[in-house]
């Protein structure tokens, strides 16, 4: 059940060289580790968005609104140039490193989780699934169940 990809193993080695904790059982890391992972993911996501030729800005009209969790509707994408395929490739690879690194920091092997999510994503193309005309995102059909991530984490000894 601890099967991992070669990419996972390489990222784990990188993290060990960098002095980052690599866990072997599902565990929520310390606030400091979680903040590092959040910053890394956001940095690489923003670089990838730039490579795609877009700038990102907060679409909230009132800048005096206090802290709140932002959602996709709170952002606006402005096309700034035609994009850069090299930056897109680099950004996607870097995103993969930081997201797999986050799984490693949390002690979650990638293979079973990715298979579970991949199968669930393909099931979204059942009867009643459709494309959202506004966002282009695929909308899952009625009754679609999310992947059983809790069950997987419990099998891995996470006790969630």
C-alpha cells in the first residue's frame, strides 16, 4: 500500500537534502511546515499562470474588507501576453514537485491516491456531466460521489 512513483522518490530525496521532514505515515505537519508548503504551491502556481500569459489580481471591489478565505470568484485573470511554453512546462513541473513534496511532508504515498482520484475524475463523464459554459470546467453528474480519500488515509494508518 506504500507504493510510490519514481517522481515521489526523487522529490523525497530532494527534500531530505534540503533538510525538510519526510514522513511515512499520514500526519498533518506543523504550522511552519504547512506554511512553507502553501507558499511553495502558490509561488509555482503564480509562475505557471504567468507562463500561460496571464496576470492575476484580486477582483474584490472593497480593498478594506478584512481577512477572509478567498475563492476562485475573488480573482480575475488578465491576459498580459501570448504566454511562454518553456515557462508553462517549467511551472507545471515545479508545481508537481511542490505538490508531491506536500504529500511527502504529510506522509501520503502518491500512487494509490492518484489512481483513486484519476478513476473518480473519469467517472465525472457519466450521464448528466457537462461543461460549465462560463468557466469551461467539467461539472460532475448528479449523484457523483467524491473519491474515498478518508478510507485511503485510514488504510495507510492515518487514523483520520
